[in-house]
């Protein structure tokens, strides 16, 4: 039986938080042992918005170290930087020539971030085609995505089907896989909002590299309610429910079972903080080790890009040929 190929990417646009870990990275670490896994740091996507070159470089390397520290093994999976594989940009243009204006204009992220702003980058409008190229280049069958990215995966499928129909069989049609519990970790200070690395305040976001003291302080100040009764109830007790889900994501237990053990919010908060600190301790230690050996990180990324290029090249050649471009 052929091994199923998985691909997923993440932007180097800031520090990763615990929601990123539970919602994506934890699943990636598991997937690498079950599938032919490709994980890419999508730095080309990061330049569709305002940024500084220095921050982008630092964020890209920091993200690579974080992924490696979290358990991605370059001997098992392929981890690489998107811009290191030129085929991404080349195939993106072919897919821009396949997608329609109507499809791209209906993308939720563009409507939210750029539709009414004439100074918005043109790439913010067309970047779903680049995302499609990221996936289709590797003939990936499974694409782990958050619920907010499902629309982009559907567009990728539509583009691939249209390309295949018009120009001949070229791409495999990918399927989305949505992570289970823990994929939507909410802000500690605003438990009805998703935890975000771009939030105005850091108080409600637990970053993967936060110190134990920072984690304890953030959890201790987490918004709950005045009832002081621990119960798993998303609609009526979002703050308490978020704490329970954090605890269970860190320990593997079930929220309802955990809730029955507590009668006070303070005890729950202390145990949530302890569980997250214990979970992140080995990751943070490994990150420190990697940060002391940047040459090794660069070597891993270079080898990953070489392997990714080897896999992507035949797809790009086939797509060029099928769309009618003359080979050099």
C-alpha cells in the first residue's frame, strides 16, 4: 500500500502560542510517523503584509527551531523554508492563471483584511494561489488545516480539478483534516475569542517560549466567572471551559472528568499552569540547545529544501508541459 503524503505550513509571523501547539504542531509530530510528511515555513506568505526584513529572518529561524524542538524529526519528515524551493513561486503563477477573480475575491481573509484598502498588497489577493501551489506541488493527499483555512483548501481542490480537466491529469486532489479537541484554544483574558499571536495584549496568550513564571501569572489571571463552580459549559462558562480544555490538551484527559475533581477555580488554575509548564519544559530546553548551534539548524533546512525540491520538480515540469509551455 502506498504511503499517504501530508503537507502543512505555518507562517513565521511571530511567536507561536499554545494554541498553535495543540491545534497543529502536536498533530504534525504524530503525523510524521504515520505519513510521508512535509512541513514548510511559509515565509513567502509572510511578506504579503507589512514586515521588516530583520524580523522576518529572525522569526523564520526561531520558528524552525521551535518546530524541531517540538519533536519534528528531519530524519523522519521533511521540514523546509518555502522560499528555498523556487517551484512554489513558479507553480503559483500557473495557478493564478487558472483561478478566477471571483474565486479570489470571495476569500474570507481578503475580505476581512484588504478589500476596502487600496494600499493593500496585490499578493494578499492572489496568495491563495500560492497556498494551492504549496499543496499541489507535493501531490499531498492530506492537508491538516484549522477551520479558518478550510475555505482555502476548498479553493485548492477547485483549482486542481479545473487544471486537470482543462490541461490533463496533473495534480492529486487533496483532502482537509481538521484537528480534534484543542484546535481552538481561546484567549485567557477574552475566552470568547480565539487565542492569537497578533492580539494587542500578551496577557491572554500563552506563548510556547514563555517562562514558567509568565505562564503561571497568565493562567492565574485568566477570566472565569462569579459562580466559582467548575463545570464544562462552553455557552455559559467559556473561561472555565477554556481552562479545562487547556488542561486536557496538555494531559490527554477528558474535560468532564477533570471538572468533577475541582470545586474552586484557584486549584484548577494552578494545575492548568503546572500541566502546561511540564509539557513545554523539554521543548524549551531543546530550543535553547538549538539556538546555540545555528549552523545545524541551517543544515537541516538546507537538506529539507533539497529533498522538497526533488519531490516538487516533476510536478512543476508536468504542470508546465500540460498548460502548454515549451520546455527549455
